[in-house]
């Protein structure tokens, strides 16, 4: 059995990725595709590593938060990446609520109150690991940028980088993220999720992967909204202004994802015409 190309969902947290993951998994369960893996371990796959089952010819699709480098081949097989971005304000608010819900897993200190405002203040103060700000851009660009420094900059130790390295990364990450998205088979947004997945279905079919109809998608893993958590501070408090400033690069990358989606839909319309 010849090994097919692999489709990889680059699952940016809090960007409707669980619904897409379930949609891909159901395609495998129903036999529409030959095999699927959900890879969510507590580490990032290193460059050039073999992913679990990557040499299994049945594997056709993968979902994960943890593939952060986008090699064109793995185990001798071509790989096609896709991702979905979300309006940054909605994404960061969902992230705050998730930390509220899972504060122990995120290591929130006991002295930090569980309101969205106090959680946001704590996250914006934390600077040691991967930065909280502009999380969608960082998800795409951070590891590739660090690899170019040949070990000088470690993603997990972002807060310990020199000021010059942090400044260079902040200056270069948006253009790098855009260039990486251009290499993906499909890029879209949560706000136009069904259009995004229609583009993905059309492009995946070119290499023999026939995905389920988009109307089979179901909403999954919606983060609960804490009772009595007033989020008006985002628009009225100086911390809210700081939070919104912290997603300004993500705003630009989200707009670029919308542009790429428009271009892909334009290709579809021109062919139909």
C-alpha cells in the first residue's frame, strides 16, 4: 500500500480547532479517509522528528497544537498544513475564560483572583515562557524564527532572551507568519469557518483526500462563560487598553488570513464561471 500525503491541522488554541478535529476524526471512523491521529502530547515535535504513525500508510490526517515547524515532508511523505485564525478579541477572551476554568493546569497562583481582569493582568505580567500576547502570530512564527538563531533563542525561555533578540522577533514575526501561512494548503477564519473548510475540501481532494461534507461539522469544546464575570473592563480600564494593544499584531495576521481566504474563494468562483 503506497503511503498517501498527510493533511495536518495546525490547531491554534481557542480557534474552533476541536470542532474541526472531530470532523476529521469522523471522516476516518466512517472510512472517508484511511486513518487519523490526534496528537496532543505535552511537548512540541522537534524539527525533522517522526511523528507517531507517520510511516503508517493508513495515516491521512493529523490534528495537533504541537506541530510548530512545518516541514514539507515527514518520513518521506508530503505534508500539507492548514490552519484557522480567529478574531483576536474573541480568541483572547476565550483564552482568558479557559485559564479561569483550568487555573490549576496553567499554574495560576492562589493569590490571583479568578476574574477575567485579574487573570489577564497576571498573564500579561508573565514573561518567562512563550509570550501570551499575539498568541496566534506566535503560534505560527515563534519556533521557525528561533530555529534560525541556531539555538541562541529557545521558545520556552522567551523571557530570558536579550532585549535585542526580543526586539528582532517582535519586528519580524508578522512577515514570517504571513510567509508561512502562504505555504499552507488552506488558511481561513472562525468567522467564515464553513467557507474555509470548503476551500480545504477542494484542495485536499487534489491529492486524493476526500473529506466529509462541511455540513457535518458540529460545535465542540466551547469554553464556559463564568457567571458574574463582567468583561466591560476591556473597554473601560487601562488594563483593557493594554490587552487590546497586546493583540494588535494578531489583528493584522487575522486580516491577512481573511485575504488569503478571499483569494481562495475567488479561485473557486472563477473556475465555476
